[in-house]
């Protein structure tokens, strides 16, 4: 007798961990950049890119295996 397991929630959770903080950092960076705080905006945009790169590597490897 096989039990069926629904893993849709885990996929959505991993997807939110991958892209959620990066999108939040990008949004904060864009707001700061528009409000004439260009240096802080650039820092947040760089953080968004670094977080996205690392999360795609770590979470992407978890999703493929």
C-alpha cells in the first residue's frame, strides 16, 4: 500500500526562500535610489544580486537532487 505525499507546499517554500529576500532587497534599493540616497540604494541592489546568486546555487542544487 503506497501513501501519496503532496510536496507542493515545500516547493513554494523553497521558491519563496530563493526569490523573496532578493526581491525585497531590490525593492528597498530602488526606493532608496529614487529618494536621492544613491549609495545606499546601490548597496541594497548589490546585496540583492549576491543573495540571488547564492540562493540559486544552494536551493537550486536542493531542487535538482
